[in-house]
């Protein structure tokens, strides 16, 4: 898995922890797109809370749909090898009629399928849940309620609210304003999910991006699926699938009859499955061998990347709690009249099917993996992106840098390093799980270094014992930029990119004189990532530069590597070329209060310190100027690195300097 993914998830969990420590805030909402690892982050969050406090008990309330409670519980068990503080228990009421319902009190994470606690349910009517919560409080412990998929309206647990010290809401589509959020854009940038770029205008865009085309019929979608199927199998080693969502009531049978004629066409040679949302599955049908299994098993069967079912047709079945990374197309016949449900359904085709093995695939395969196609009704919340096109006559080259790893150091030998460590200290490992936990916590770069040296089981065992020490040594080497930083490539602004549309008017500004233009020639309104970034853009706009532009993340290769615990990519915000053709690179930050709720300010300051160190060396190696403008208490402080030396400028000093060179 890419380090950027780990960083994004870890930072979100840190923000959630920071807000949890606020004694005055009882309810917290966490938002993350479908496919971004919500259950993993939930596990990490609980594990860290439990490492700090032994008096906390978690009650995780899940939907009963699609056996989501059991699925969540099994995930907690799976993650237990990494998050060792978790001791989960699945609450159920499957006991004989003459037996009483009992919930033990010696676990610290309880999973409650939501529908088990409602009027006339055994757990509620017997008082089992009330007795359990009372016993937990009697033991001197406090209870944190986690509402998983909190966008589904429910009042099931409202009568127990006084028992909960904290209520943490998790959802891709919460009804409340989130306190912590992983945005679609962030998840796309680190390759967790596929890009959303609706209403593509050219054939090339439609072939490579998520798009909406209301004019195509079902057969057009099926034909498109047949067109890309072979590529998917050959390049990704994954059998893709197309999901078709039809109406739930009156028109369903009419729509299914039409679709069945298309998917049953012998010339198309397709395997299909029609699932009816009904406990008995009455009316469900398929032309695959899975027909021999109970309908309740069908959805699990088709999730596997080797499954041969090409097309899945459903009514109201596939929303929350059903992960199928091999799905790459969605055709919506119906209109759910629910923005949240539409986004949940769209989430089924946004997952990265090669996430865990990303680096093993070439660029063409990676591009295909990040492609999805959608025909139908899309929530307005998903239409958050505007496309920008580069003006090639104004484009220019930027020299980027990268960090070499410790295996590039001439005098480093991994076996000698391990032998020296063995002399210094003995490692006490209790089980193979301890070794796996060590591997879980190292970066992809360290993994690559280690596996290059593993030829036998003995090699693996020796390296596994000290893989965390190798990680420390590698990070220490890379963070010495004088020796590790080197020129990578010359890059230009990408031909096209996207930015997320903000409703915050304080982040909107009109710009004409730069390398980008919008699709609509009358629209020059750009949206910036922060108020500080917009303010700095206004400052740069006043200079009579040769060319300048914002470095939009999507499609950009303009980045500079640095180390903060492990290797990261710095994508600068603005790049400018002066009258002498010298390049100036800016990464804008802000420490003004309230600019990013829940952010760990200490970590943020550490990042800025590390960037300054890297910028100093990069300015010498690339002969480009690097700037870290920081807004703090309403004033700008600008750290400028030029030819390996750093100078601190006030706003006025910066303006005077730029006026001379532009």
C-alpha cells in the first residue's frame, strides 16, 4: 500500500483523537468516502483510545442490512493482529426461547447490529442491553458509542443516550457537518478511490474518467463493458463487473425484462445475476453456476475478483456494507430521490481493485485501475470538480527532486547492519504475529530494500527481526538531504487537471493571467484549498510575471520528496517563472486558529520544519527558489531558500523582492 494512503488515514485518526480529548464535545462526526478504509480507521482510532485509557468500552452500532454487523466484527478480528488492544464481541440474540439473553462484560469493543435493539426485540424487551450498560458503568467504565453509517435515520438507541460519554458518527454521507473529513479529492489523490469528473466532453475523457451520460441506454453500457473487459483481465488480472440498478417497485419488472433480453444475447457471452431485495430472494435469477447456492450466498460469491459474473442487476440491495472492488461500471435506471443513497451506490464502483499491490503494476494498468464509468443520476455533492486546461504556449519546465534510499549508500550492507544490531541487543519475539506487526509499520521503500535481500527463510527471519531498525536507519539516511536528495526529472504542468468547488466564498477568486483556463471561456472563477492560499494567489497575481500557475494535484508530476517519520511527497501550491527564466516554487501554510479543525498543530509545525530543511538543499541542487509562506495571527512570514541558503522575509520584503525580478 502507498505511504500516502497510510499518512492520510493516520492524520484523520489523529484529528479524531484530538477532538475526542475535548471534554466539552460529546458528539463527533467523521466523514470519509466509500472505499477509503473507514473500518480500518475506526479500528485504529479505538486501538489508540484504548492504549491511552483502560476505562473505555466501545459500542459499535451498525446496520443490520447485508449482515454489516457480522462483517464489521470480522474486520475487527482481522485487524486484531495490528491493533492489539481490540477485544471485540458480536452481540446477538440467537438463543433458545427459554434462555435469557446475556451480554458478557469482559470485552472492550461490542458490535451491535442496530435492528437487534428495537421495540419488541428480545435484547430490548428482556432488559439485556440495559443490564449490560448498567454493569459497565457499575464497574467504573465509560462507554463510547460509534454509529456506523450514521446517515441512516434511526432512534433505536436514543433511550440509552445518557449512558454514552461520547457519540462518534461514521459515514461517507453523514447528515451532520463533519468535524473530521477525508475528502473525495484527497482519497483520489492517494489512489484510494477513482476520480469523479462528471460530464466529460471528449471521447478520451470518457474512456479514462468517471462520467455521466444520460443519453446512453443500457445496451450502450453493456457494450462498453464488453469493450474494456479483456483489458481489465489482461492488465489487472481481475474480472470486472457492471452493476445495473433498477427501480424498486412499479417499473422494476418491465425494466428487468428489457435488460434480460440484452444480457441474455448469446453473441455477448455474458454471465449475469439478478438480485431481489427479499429475505428469501424470491424472484432472483442468474445464468451462472452460483444458482446452486442459496440466494443469501450470492453477494459474497460475486465479490471475489475471480468471479465470472459480469453483470449484477439489483433493486435496493447494494448500498452500505458490500465491498466489490472489481466493479468498475454503474448504470442507474432508477432515481432513488436520495442523494445519500446515490452516493453510497456510486461508491461500489470507486474502489481501487489493485490497492494492496499498486506498485507491482505498470502505468497503463494503474490508469485503468483508477477508471470507472457511471451512467445515471449522480448526487449534486459529487459534482464538485471543475476541469482546467493548460495553455501550452505559457507552460514551462520545473526540475523535480527525489530521495535515494539507504541501499544506494555505498558502505551500507543490510546483513552487516543486522549482525551489528544482534551484538548490541537481543530481540524478544513471541510469535509470527509480532513479526507481521513489524512489517505492517514499515514504509514501502523499506519493504522493497528488505525483499531485495531475501532469498531464503533464514534471510526473511533475520530481516523480520530487525525490519523496524532498518526502517529507522533508512529514514535517518533519507532525511539527511545533503546526501539523499537528487534531481529526478523536468516536468511541466499537466495538460488537464481539476479542482474541487468550494461553497466558501472566501476561497473563490478570479484569475486571468496564468497558465490555466477553464472549459467555459466566460468563467475565470477559481476555488482555492484554503483562505490563506487564495490570499497568497492574490499577492502573486499583482506581479508582472512571465508565467505562473497553481500546481493542481490531479495528474501532476510536479512534486518533491521529503521525510517526516517516513517519505512523503510535497506538491507545491504555486510555481512562477520570472523575467530571467528562473523558477520560484511556493508551498503555502497557515497557523491561524480555526483554519483546519482537529489538526495536530505540533505535527503540522514538524512538517513545515522538515520542508524548510528540504527546500534549502533542493534550491541548491535544482537552482530554483523555494518558498514556505506561513500565515500566522494575520501576518505573513515567508521562508525563502536560494542557492542552499534560507532567508526570512516579511510580507513587504517579499513584495519588494518579487517586484525586482518579475
